[in-house]
C-alpha cells in the first residue's frame, strides 16, 4: 500500500515537471513565432491581414500561458495584440482584447489605459457612442484620479457625438469668454 502511494506521488511529480516543461517550451515557441511574424509584418504596420490575424491568435495563446506566472507580460502581450487589431481594421477584436486586460487584471498598471482604449475604439472606430459613453463613465468611476486618462475620458464625454464644427464653436466660445 505504501509503495503504491509513493508511486502515485512520483507520477504526480513527473506529470507536473512534464507539464511545466511543456508550458515553458510552448512559451518559447510562441515567443519565437511572434518575433518572426513581427519581423515579417514590419512592426505595427499591417500589410498582410492574415499575418496580423495569426499574430493576434498567437498572442492570445501566449498571454494565457503567461498569465499565471507573469501577469505583467501577459497584459503587455494582449495590449500589443489589441493595438495591432485596431491598426488592422479589426476594432471589435481590439475592444475584446482591451477589455480582457481590464477584466482579468483590473489592478494592473495598464488596466486603466486598456479600459480607456476600449471606449476610444467604440467611439472612433465602431461609432457606438452609447457604448463609448458607458465605458468612459465606467473609467471615471473606477479610475477618477488616473493621471494619464481621467481628463481625456472627461473631455471625451463632453464632446461625444458632436461634430468637428460644434467642437470648434464651443472652443471659440470658451476662448472669447476668457479674453473678456
């Protein structure tokens, strides 16, 4: 009986070592594939949408593997994929990735930026002003003192849905009121 118990423990340890080794190998392979794709694509420019799609898919896989041991790296990988998705004309995917960073890692230093960017993409790329408003309001509730994006979120809410001409008129009105 004792011999069987030790055998089970040994098998469990071997399985754990193999799983960790397999995971480390996958991380290395995915990192290498992403680096090669990045070189082929020439960085953030999207000349080949199929390569961008592959980059995004591999990034999601890598981020999932990295998250338990290195959430910072996982967030960075997802944010890079989100920016690429936006540049590749895939705004819905960009929003999904930005929101994933925010939802899965709300205390991460880049979580506020991820939430703000999802609102920005809703507003500017998807034209969904109601959703953008909701996200900007959520941002101000969760991160009211954020030094990088709180003012931007407030401004975006004030200007949401206004034409460039209306924005210019408001600015001019504000400027003329200051000079008096």
